């Protein structure tokens, strides 16, 4: 039961990704039931081969569907591409044809679609970081930042606030004491210089 539910969710995701990527082979389809999507994507058919070929050609343009091309040749080309992308082996022709288990096929399709450029911005699964930042720093959000940086209510508990206040007071007192000590030293130095200056002047006058 859980496996079937997961399978239906997966097929819905793959189908939605194909539509968001504007795959022409599902563009005019309006499937709603998971069973119909499974029938389309996991049952061997020319339509399914065309969808898989479109995905592969979006990744590597050399792999392209054509009615004139031998279907077996196309299947082998897609299996080789899958091997190059390290998603399957070249011998996994049952996976390419649609004979493998639905879950395995859906995982394969999902992995392939993640490599299609048109799917990178599809269905809102990825968001541009710049867009996120612009939204975060939008004008309407600035008051929230201001509130966080300067909250109206002090978040500190009463005992912590008392400790902070006492620390600030002691730091202010120590700063004032240090300033007074520096001023006293400067005054003493100035007095010493004046005394030396007067002594030097007296010696010069005596020599003259």
C-alpha cells in the first residue's frame, strides 16, 4: 500500500515536471488520475518513446526522435546516453522500452528530467537566492528587522539585568578612576618639566 502511494506521488511529480518544462508530447494532455499517468509513462508505446526521446534530446541534441529512425536504434542510443550519464547500463533496454518496473522507470525519468535545462526553474522547485534576499529585505519587512535589533521589551531576566547594570556601573567607575590617574600623572610630569626648565635657565644665567 505504501509503495503504491509513493509510486503515485512520484508519477504525479514526473508528469507535472514534464508539463512545466513544456514537453510538447504532454502539453495537450490533461491527465488527473495517477493510473492514467502511469499508463502513459510506464507502459511501452510510441508515445512513451517519444517522451523519453524528447527528454534525451533536451540533454543531448544528437539523440532525437524521428519516425524514419529505426525504433531499436533510437532505444540503443538512449540507453547509451543513460550509461554516459551514469543512470543506467547500456544493456538496460527493458528500462528504455518501458518493460521495467514502474518505480524504476519513474526514478529514471526523474533523474533524466533533473538534467534538462528547461526543468531547472520549473514548478517552483528551485528558488533564485537573489529573489529570496530581495523578498527578505523588502520595505515591508524592514520594521521587523528594526524590532529585532531594538526590541521594545528587554528580553533579559531581572537577575541578569541587575548583573548587567552593576557591571556597567563598575566599568564606568573604573574608567573615571583611570582618567583621574592619568590626569594626575600628566600634572606631575608638567611640574617636573617646569622645574627642570627653571633649573636649566638658572645655570645658563650663572654661566653668563
